[in-house]
């Protein structure tokens, strides 16, 4: 702990602008959802949020490169990123919790099994199954068929798992000081991430056009899109992060023993990968 | 004039309250074995808490008085003592175990819905209750009967203000009655304190509970889960009768229901329909569309002078039968018999200056329901 | 605690302004902080941000309080007099939401901002810019939340617990905006908590081990953990609501295979830890104040830490005690009853430790101490009623009645809110350099204690006698209790005007306070001058462990 050198920025306009941008984005998102108008402002809001992040992180990068940060600051970033990922884990935990609850409790109860099986009184024709192709209500049309885990999802699993490996190789290379190797493996990681997103896009298209898996298709569609959708969003964010890291790597920002941004991005990517494995198992396979 | 009235009602309410206060500050003992168990559980925990409170606050106030600075200038410096720490962890634990045992026994008893003599289906709807005696073809809805004028204070409030209904749930004394509870729209909660039954009614699911009432009487309760605008105006009245009295009552209701079913096939006169329709409307529909059909925009459309409605009987029948999904307007096809449906539609088309002259016949509705 | 045991005050770089503080540092190439309103908007200083949080919270307390007064005015006597049921429900809902998310939580975050760096000897929060961001999200979130009241169909009217399907299929159109505003507030809380955790784990003065930290820091560390663990779950469940409302999903609809009760499980998985988020920092505050005014070290420091941690861990296992009557299977009912009862043990340990601290002390009764003592008594009463609620069979009679309302106001108002007031009186000398007016403080205290009990004690009776909560009108037998409650509420509300007066007076002047404002106080914050200069501990102090 070096005495007296903890860097405290005097002031910054990004946080306040950031809140304003978040506010604009959220309010106009609400307007789009409720009144069907405001898409323009929502876009402006989104761009503003991204711009603020850009400038804010740029300041941080600058300060870091000016050597204003010490080891203690590095630890602050580490704790910060670590707890942030923990919060993300809890966010997905809520969704997985919902999935398990519906599968182990609600659906069997609606079908007349278990402690609350009397519920089947209301749904005499309903039989529980997972994937749920025949939701209890007459007005809810279930999916025609579900995606086989052993086709596109398996491909995607391979993409993501290998991307975690390539990223680790890249990181090791960086630590060894092999910049070019690190760069190549990072590009590979990014490419795998983009492939993942493309395949997921194809899968969504298929889901809507061929399988009848839609948001309205009862709880199967709901949980399917909730989990894969938010995961996909996180892959997108992770991929953007990797792209930025690549740019910074190319500009020579990282040294073998000082590259926390890279590590943070890698943590995030691994986290997204682990979530996918959970998804693959519980959304697709079982 | 209004102020005078308000003053009078104020005074009236005070008089009405004073006798009720005598026993109106604690949980009622109730009239079932379970309610007695719960009451004694309640009193036990209460007294345990009182005793712990007296001891804890006793030591605290003793310290505050005895060791205030003016009497005790040198503070001690101790700050640890493993023995007392262990003591005040284990003693509460034992007390808790002592509480948990009887609580567990009572709970198990409450959950035993087996071997019931009678099944009653209770359905919560915004904002009334529907009761069906399963297997008996008897069912009816039960809504608040306190006049609006009492609520707004234009009329003096009566003793059972807000706790009175048009049709109470009738139950036999001494028989085990199983409740199957559900809801059509949002979550409600069926609660009668004297019976110690409080159970949420969850749309799409069924909850179970049961009572065996020991004493005949009239027991009042209320909906206990926020269910929208008229959550406060959704009371429950249970009329517990001697067993044989109940059987007679049930037989009469069955007979009346059968009569009404017969009425489906005949041709009804406009007047007849209007009379029956007004009853149904005020009991079921008025909570949203108002007694005078004026609704309350934008949430609840007016039915009086509603052009679209009056020009299109088909639409009207369709809305009432099938509801408007995603809005509070429920589908009434399964909640009412054809006579009720036909008469309420007829009433809406001819009341409050809606003079279409249409008389929708029960037989017509019947054929649509099939 | 003897004075000479205290760590020596570190020399201050400058006692003056922001400009002075930074100029002495190596990085003087940075812009000078802006002046005027911009300074507050752009600040990264933990003390300024702390003050903004506290002012924001006080504003919200008044707004939420006015909503409560609307509720109490309507309930003054039976019948509908002032407002329609639709509006009444919005008032109840907004009151709960604003008080929980707008008043109590930001107040504790504000206190953490001010005091955690001072108590651990850090120059600022670990991530100062993020800190500013967390704060400024709040006004955005709450402006949006309050504006829903003006939208067609009105604001949220489904209770602060917003159970589906009342809040989804049957909610007003503004519900989407309500959800989004809660998202923003949630982001703010998560980021704020991350910052506090990083500060505590990483910024302690050299020599300060975890078990040397003041209890306020400890309780906040654990609170921050709870926040990071459960706010995302809230975000998740409101996202599912958003999708049910806008995209036709069926998470909470049986017809599609979902379950309305799933909503409640997710909500209370967040909701129960949330109520401890509102009480653990209070425990920390009381554990600072009682030893100070008893002039005796806190009894059982270590067991206090363990008790706090146990409460936090248990809080993840008790959520369904809010759902005893939704019709859970018997085993679940029993499990949640037992775990809930267990919480009484660590909480009891705390109460006993405070009382043991008083025992054989040398006690004086300044305003902060009065509030802290009232906290101990009245919180414990609220805890007892909580324990009664935990007895599942009995909860079948208590649930959703005013008995529950009485319970949670006892733990929240003379609990959380009193602790915040105690903290304000305790630390005002550090913040402003002046003591608060003691006479006015005593007036504020006594009127508040009387008001609070008049308001909430009768609710135990009306609840037991059968009055459901969230109703704008009630049957006649509850009239007397409600009248007393309403009078008490107006009295308690009025007495808060004294509080504001005290604060304004104290900011503007008063008896000057020395660095060590209270004779018995012993944590690091008392080693810096009063008022604390904008920049403190830029060179970390050498920390020497004291008594515990
Ligand atoms: C600060 C907030 C706070 C705190 C600290 C607590 C503390 C506790 N609460 Fe409370 N609670 C709320 C806020 C809080 N609660 C809110 C807001 C609601 C309503 C939400 C809503 O529906 O809107 C609620 C509702 C609520 C319910 C649901 C009631 C219902 O809706 O039917 C229950 C049921 O178990 C409960 C239990 C408890 C228990 C057991 C504790 C325990 O932690 C208390 C422990 C303390 C003590 C017991 C006292 C001190 C101990 C001793 C002196 C030791 C010796 C004692 C014994 C051995 C008895 N609470
Ligand atoms: C920390 C949280 C917190 C706090 C501090 C309070 C504070 C108060 N609460 Fe509330 N309350 C809740 C949390 C809180 N509450 C929650 C979570 C609910 C459940 C909501 C739900 O059911 O969904 C609830 C519900 C609730 C109800 C039940 C409503 C219902 O079921 O319909 C009532 C009824 O009396 C009530 C009253 C009060 C009162 C009188 C205060 C007072 O302490 C307020 C005092 C403050 C002021 C009055 C403002 C300051 C003063 C002025 C503005 C000056 C002007 C005033 C005068 C001149 C008189 N609260
Ligand atoms: Cu039905 Cu409240
Ligand atoms: Cu709880």
C-alpha cells in the first residue's frame, strides 16, 4: 500500500451525463412499449449511453496510461469487477430459478401431481411435459416442436467453450509477452463469439418460422427466450468488450504484468460461457 | 345539511363501536377447534414475548437509571464474557423450540383436508365471491350489500357496515367442509377470522382448506389480499346452520336452481327479464360499470348511452359471454346460468335510458353456450 | 475507552476547499473542480455525494410521508371522504415504494458514503466516479416513478409488493414506466454496493484488520453483499413482468403454464433480504452510539459481527414467511417457519450485547443516545411481533392485517428511521462543525417517540381484531383505533419539521465542535477536524487497534 497516492479524480462529467442518458433511454423505451412511439429518442438514448461509456472508459484508460493508478487502485477495479459479475450471476439465477420452479412445481401441480395437484380441477385436459408443447389454456398455442440440442445448440456450445479456451491462450500469451500471439488468439475468440451470435440468430429465425416457439407460446417459449435472449445480450456485450480490448492490444496498451482490463474482459467472457453451459443443459438437453 | 348528517353519522358510529370495543382488540377465539388452537398459540407466544420483554427492558432500564452519569462516573471496561454469550444464545433457542412444537402440531392439523363431508368451491372475482356446492348443482355469487350512500356518508352507517352481503355462504355445523379455492382474475384471499381460515385464491390454481364449525351463527370476514379498486368492498358472510336445517336449505336451493333451468326454454317477457336483470346487474356488474351504468372512464366503459353496444346486440352478447381478454372484463359464460345472462344483457339494453326494447331470450343464450 | 488510546490525528493536507486539497497532490494537472451547481453535479467527493444522498433521502421521506398522511387522513374515520379507492391504492403503494427505495436505502448509502471512508481511514470511496453515477441515477429513477402518478390510469396501485397478475394483466398502463424506474434505482443500488464493498475490502488504513473495523463498517459490508445478491433478482423478476405485460409471455399466468406464485417467490427472495438491508446498517449505527454515550467499549464485538453475518445468511432462507397463506405444501410451510424463528437468536444476541454495554457504564442522554435507546426498545417490540408472525398457523390470522403493518412500522420507523436520525445527530458535528441544538433535538425526540407509538401501537389491536391492510374504508368496530393512529401520524409528521429545523440551524451555526465531538467516541472519524475537510486521509493514517 503506497501512502498517499490513491488517485481520486477531482470531478467528472460522465457520471451525470450517464444518468441523464440512462434516463432518456429508459423513458423513451417505456414510451415505445406503452404508446408505440419514441423510437428515435430511445436510439438517441442508447447511443448516448454508449458514448458516455466510451468517454468515461477513455478517461480511465488515459489515467491508467499516465501511471496515476497504483496497485491499490488495481485491487479496487478487481473487487469492483468481481462483485459486478456476482450480481450478474444472481440476475441469471432468478431466471434459472423460475425455470426450475415451473418445471418441478407449477406444471406437475397443474397436471394433478404433487402436494397441490388439486389444481388439475381447472385444467382437466392438461398433461404436463417438458418441453411444454400443450399449455393448459385453450388460447395459448404451444410450440409445434422444439429445437434439438444436438444441432445448432451443440455447435454453439462448441463455439463458446472453444472461445473460452482461445481466450485463455491469448491471455497466457499476453502474460508471456507474446503480443502477436495474444492478438491472433483474441481475434479467434472474437470470431467464435460472432459465430455464436450468428448461429443464435439463425436459431431464433427457425424458432419463429418453423418451430412455433414464440414469446407467446406459453411458458416454454417464455423461458426459452428469456434465458437465451439475455444470454445473447451478454455475449454481445462481451464481444464488444473483446473488440475494444483487441484495439487496445493493437495500440500496445497492455504489458505482461499490467493488463487488468484484459483480465476483466476475460472474466466476463468466461462467466458468459459458464451461463451458456447451464443453459445448454437445462434449456436444451434436460 | 350534509355536515349535520356527517356529524350524526360520526356520533352514530361511535355509539356502535363502544360495545364492540369490549372484545374488539384481540384475535377472536373463534368457533372451530383449529381457531381455538391458533388463538391459544397466539396467546402463548404473546405472553412469552411479554415475559422476555419485561426481563430485557427491565435490565435495560435498571442500567439506564443506575448507571447514568450523575450516579456512576467511572464506567467499567469489560467487553466480553463467553459464558453469558453462550447462555443468551441457547436459552432463546430452547424457548423457540418450545414454541415450534405446538405450532407444528396445529399446522399439520390445518393441512389435513382429507375425509370431508362436503366440498365447496370458492372463486374470487373482482370484487365478489362465487360459491359452488360441488356435486349439488347449487352455486351463487355473493356481493357487498351495503348501499353506496352509506359509504359516501349520505346515509347513516349500520352495524354491519361493509360486512354484509346479498347471499351468505351457508354451511352446516359439525360437518367437515372442504374448501377448494381459486380465482378468476387476480389473487384474492378468503378470510373469516372466527373460522381461522385465510387462504389466498390464485387464478389458475386451486388451494384447499377446511372447517368444522362448532356453533351455529353468522360469521363475517373480508377479502385479505389487495385485489384492485374494490378490495375493501368484498366481504364474506358465513351463515352456519344446524345440520338438518342446512339440508333443507340445500334441497330448496337445488329445487330453485332446477326451476330456473326449466325457465330457459320458455319465452320471457321484457319486464321479467328486466327485473331479474337488475338484480344480477347490481350484484355483479355495478362494481365496475356503476349502478347507473355510467362506468368510470377510462378504466371501465359506460354502458348507458354506449352507441357501439346499443347498435350491436351480437357484440354485447359476445362481450358478456366471453369477456375481453387482458382486461378486468371477465367471461361470464361459466359463472352464470342462461337466465341470468339473458336478463342482465336485456337489462343493460333497456335501463338508464337505453331504450332498445330488445329482450334477449335465455334460450338464445343457451344455444350459444353449447 | 480512554482518550489516550485513540489513534493520533493525522496532519491534514489542507482544511480548506476542494481546490486546495487537490492542488497539493501530484496530479495537479487536473482541472479545478467546477463551482456552483455544476460542482455538485460532477463531484466525485464522497462527502459531497454523501450529503446529496442524505438530502435526497430526506426529500423522499417527506414525499413518502405526505402520501402516508393521505392514507391516514382517509382512514381517520369510516367511509370514503377524501379520496377514491383507486387513488388510495396508489398512495399506499407509492408510500411503501418511496419510503423503502427512496428514503431509507439512500439514507444508509449516504451515511456509508460519508462515514465508511472516514472510519476506515480512506481518502475517498474506491471508485469515486461510479459513486457519483450511483447517486445521480436516483433522482432520475424517482422523478420517473413519481411522474407515473400523473399518467392516464394513474400510477402503481398494486402495493409495494406488486403481486402478479394484479400488476401485470390488470395493472395500469404506467406499470411499464414503474418497472423501468425500478430498474434504474436497482442499478444505482448495485453499483453503490459494489463501491462500498470495494472500499471496505481494499481501502482500510494500514494496520486495520477486518476485526478492527467499526461495526457500522461491518454491517455495511454485509449489507452491501446482500444488496449485490438480491437486487439483481428484483431486476430479474420485474423484467419478467415487463415481458408478460408487453411481449405476451406467460411467466405468471397459469393458462400458459406459468404461476402467479412464482412471482411471489422471486419477489420475496429479494424482499426479505431487502428488509434486513434496511436494518443491518441501523444495527451498526446503534453499536457506535451506545458505547459512546455509555463510555464503555461495545460488549461482544466479535459476536456482533457473527450475529450480523448469521442474520444475513438466514435471510436467504426465510423468504416464504410472507407467503404462509398462498397455499404452499406443508413441508415448505414448516421449513420457512423454523428458519424464520431462528433469526430471533442472532438478533437477540445483538439486543443483549447492547444492554450489556449499558450495564455499568456511565451513561448520558444526548439526542443521538435517546434515539438509539428508543431504537433498542421499539425495534425489539417490532421483532417480537415479527416472531409472532413467523408462527405459521398464527400467521393465518395475522397475515395481511394491520398487525403486519404494525410489525413492520415498528422495525422500520422507530427502527431504521430512528437509527438514521440518531446517526444524523451523532455525526452532524463532524459534518457541519457545529453541535445540533440539544433542546430542539430533545423536543424532536420526545414528540417523535410519542407520535410513533400513537400511530403504530393501536395498529396491533385493529389488526388482531380483523382489519385487513390496504383498504380505504373499514367497518365500524375499527373506528377508534384508526382515529388514534391518524392523530399520531399527524403528530409524528409535524415533529419531523423540528428535525429539518435542527438540521438547517446546525448547518448555519451553533456551538463549535472539536475533532472529537463526543467524549466517549473512539473511531477514526473523530481524529479528523470538525467539520471534516473535503479531503481527509489522503495519506493513510497509521491505525492502532483499540479495545476490541
Ligand atoms: C427492517 C425491517 C424488518 C425487520 C428487521 C424485520 C424482522 C423480522 N420480521 Fe418482518 N417484515 C418487514 C420488515 C422487517 N421485518 C416488512 C416490511 C414486512 C411486510 C412486507 C409486506 O408484506 O408489505 C414484514 C413482514 C413479516 C412477516 C410476514 C407477515 C405477513 O405478511 O403475514 C413475517 C413472518 O414471519 C415477519 C417476520 C419477521 C421476523 C421473525 C423478524 C426478526 O428479524 C425479528 C427478530 C427480533 C427479535 C425477535 C427481537 C429481539 C430478540 C430478543 C430480545 C431475543 C429473545 C427473543 C425470543 C427468543 C423471542 N416479518
Ligand atoms: C421505511 C419505510 C416506511 C416508513 C418510514 C413509513 C412511515 C409511515 N407509514 Fe408506512 N408503510 C411502509 C413503509 C414505511 N412507512 C410500507 C413498506 C408499507 C406497505 C405498503 C403496501 O401495503 O404496499 C406501508 C404502509 C403504511 C400504511 C398502510 C396502508 C394500507 O395498508 O393501506 C399506513 C397506514 O397508516 C402507513 C403509515 C405510515 C405513517 C403514518 C408513517 C410516518 O412515519 C410518516 C412520517 C413522515 C411524514 C408525515 C412526512 C414528514 C412531515 C411533513 C411532510 C410535514 C407536514 C406534516 C404535518 C404538518 C402533519 N404506512
Ligand atoms: Cu378480493 Cu381483495
Ligand atoms: Cu420477511
